[in-house]
């Protein structure tokens, strides 16, 4: 089968969306039409996603983003395009659209820690907006599929936001869950020393 052109893929995807609306009504009597359209949409999404490797090799980053925009409209729960698309926006210096795309992925997938982590890392590493990073990583850490790195980045965001007591609370929790973990113990000790030093400085004023 010949590779579909960008225009052809876009038209096909539009047809799929139109058909999905009609299929929803038809599904009251038969789920076949809706399932069929879902299959076509999935095939188009897979082809578009595979094509991003081709655009990457050519350095066509705007084309990658364009494809990823189509993908995430067709499949809002597909998390990876939000991450790579946001990163590409950042690499091109377009932080405004990077933030919007990360936010779109997070709001569409509020239970996915990965989406909130990407948004949090954008605020933490790129924008240095630590209060926003705290909020995003808190949502990541409390998501059903959260992992150790979500909690670690929440603690680091607290540190950068000068909330050392909150960071210590997170490190203590992690130390109980992952005992004898070197980096966790190290960060906990450092923050406790910071807290003591701050108390001494305040007392001496």
C-alpha cells in the first residue's frame, strides 16, 4: 500500500470524525458502524504517529507537531504526542504553545501522572516557575499511577519554592516507602540541615 500524503490523511481523519457522529446514533441498534469507524481512526493515528520518525529524520519539526495535533484530536488519551509536541515547541522557543499543549494533555487526562509530570517539568526546568511546578507535580504525585519520580520532583519543587518543611515531609514519606535509598536519605538530610540553619538565622536576627 502506498504511503498516504498528509492531505489524504487529514481528509480521511475528518471523514472519520464525521462518521463517528453518525455512528453514535446508529450504535443504538448496532455497534458495528461505530466499531468500524474506531478501527479506521486508530489505523490513521498509527500511521501518523509512525510518520513522525520520518519528519524527525528530515528535521521537519513543525510537521511533527502538526501530525501530533491531529493525533491528539483523534485520540485525546494518547499521552506521548503531548510530551514530544510540547518539547518540540520548547526547542523552537515557543514556550507559550508548549505550555498550552502540556496543559491540554493534562486536562484531558487528569488521572495520568505522566501528563502532569511533563507540565511540572516544563515549569520547573524551563520556566523556573516553582509555585506552578509544585501544583503540577502534586497532581502527578497524587494520580492513581504515580511513581517515585513524581514524588521526588514534588519535593525538589518544594525546595526551589522555599517550602523546606513540605519537602522534608515528602522525603520522610519516601524514606519509609523506600528505606535505605541513598539519594532519598541524602536529600532528607540536606533539607533538615537547611531547616536548622534557617531557624538559627532567624533566632539571631
